[in-house]
């Protein structure tokens, strides 16, 4: 599959789509770490265990809500659904902060955070759906658009999980955890709503409603979501989510033990810095290596690069380890999204993309919850042991499941029926 330059890719959608799409996904990353810091602060619970459970509740609720809203976008379009999610999710984050200030018990604060997580839009997955529509509107560049756009979106996801926690950490250090949560809520209302109404939203309906159907929703109801390739990608992404959650918990635990809890967000961002950089370079590699082999390579790299976390004893040692580990994360994630995109039914692409993100969130929930409990018992090393275990499982599953991707899925893009090509302003 031949990639195209990023400059050409962005010309198809317009720069505003790229910028707003990136900014609108920050609240998801901010809300998870922000909730952990808020609940674990002396204002609420004062312990890391409840903080990990609360952050996991946000991610778990998002894992439940995302496929529901993703299916709704397949049937009713993205505009109205994303507006609802952005407004309700943003308001819930503000209410969560208010509950903490008013002295609510940590379980109630976590519950409100879970409501926010349930409505939180998966902007990155919705952007991937729009890129697929853009590719359908330019059949001569279809393969290149898909390869480069998925690399971009994977890197943007990783960058958001660098910048989001970093912003949360800065706000928490300067102003406290409450302004960090409120800031995430305001950003979600403004940028999420802007993404919802961006002109590219008009292309989605045309790209996902095959001309042969008399009812635009009939095919989406009939066709299955879970194909073998999609299931394989889901299992792999469950592990990457567990890695995210456990690394964040272990890093927060270590930073707190050294008396610098506000650095947790900045330190966790280092994982995404290396990851986003590697993801942006992936299209060049994709020209030479098929999906199955890429899956093998990056799953193996995850396992090897995670092992040194067990020997980390200080923040200074942690910094290079997180940067190096990140080099395998985005390429692994992007590869699995590409596997699922090629295996998904055209009329179920929205449901599939959000299900992938939901599975990552579910893994994050498992990682924070398990690592948080272990951190209360033994500090950061047991929390990082969860990371290493998840990476080893990802490696094993990669070698076992990658064979499910057929040769056709490695290089071919599913054909779609005729679709309109509305102009994007």
C-alpha cells in the first residue's frame, strides 16, 4: 500500500479539521488522569487505590458508551450524536469537580466521572470514519489516504495522551486538580461541538450508505460487527489499554512517593512522545512490510521494551525508559486499527472504530484498577508488573492471532458502492 504525503492528506480535509480533531480528543486523556488526581487528593480520598478505581470507572464507562454512540452514528450520522456527547460529557466533568469541592464522598465523585466517561466522544475514531469517506471520494488515492490518515490519527491519539496528561499535570501543580477537570469540561464543550459540525461531517452519510440500499440503516442492522479480523484487533487493543492504565498508575505512584505528584502527567506524556514520533514515520515502513509482519514486530517490541520497567527505582531512570517504550506503542496501535478497518463491513465502520477505542478504554480501566490496588500494597514496581504482563500477553497474542488476517486484508481496501463526493469547505 502506497502512502501519500501528510500535506496532501490534509489538503483533502482542510487544516481546521485536523486542528479541531486533535484538540477535541484532549479532554478524554485529561479526564482520566484528572479524575485519578482529584480522587486521590486529600480533598477527596487521599489514597491512590480509590484514585485508580475512579480513573478506571471513567474509562470503563467510556468503553460501554462508545460502541452505543458509534452504532448510532452509523444509523443517524455524526453531527447530532457528537453534539449530544460533547455537551453532556463536558457538563458532567464540571459537575464532578463541583462535587469534590462540596465534599462529596469519593464514590460519588467517581460515579459522576463515569457519567462523563460514558458520554465522552471518541473523536479519533470518528475522524477515522471521516477519512474513510474522504478516501471513498478520491478512489485514485484511496489506499494512500487510508494508510497515511490512519498513521496520522494513531499518532494524534498518542500525542493527545501526551499533551492531555501534561496539561492536567500543569494545571494540577499550578491551581489544583479541580481546575484541571473543569478545563477538560470546557474544552470538550467547545472543541467537541466544533468537530461535530465541521463540514466533513456531511461526507460520512454519503460514504456509509451504499446506493443499492433502499434504507440507509438497513445494511447497518443486518451486517455483523465482529469479523475475525476485528476480533483479533480487539484482543490486541485490550492489552495496549492495560499498558496505558498501568503505566499511568505506576508513574503517578512513583512521582507521589518522591514528593512530586504534579509531575505524573508530564512523565506519562513521555510514553506518548516516542509513540507519536514512531507513528508518524510508520507510512514509510508500511510500503515495505505487510500488516501481519508489522503486528509481529511491534508486539514483540512491546514485550522487550517493557521489561526494564521492573528495574526502575527513580524518576531519572524512568524518563528514558518511557521514551523508548513509546516507540513501539503507536505503530502497534495503528497496525491493529488498519487490520480492523480492512476487516470491517462498510456499513458498520463507525461501530467498529468506536468498539476498538472502547476496548482500549476497557483495558485502561483494568490497568488502572489492578495497578492501583497493587500500588497501595507495594508501590510502583507491582504496578509496572501489570504493564510488563500485558506487554508479554500482547506479544503472545500477536503471534497467535495475526494469522487470522488473510493476505487480501493485508493489502486490499474493501470496495464500496458509489458514493457522492460533497465538497468540504
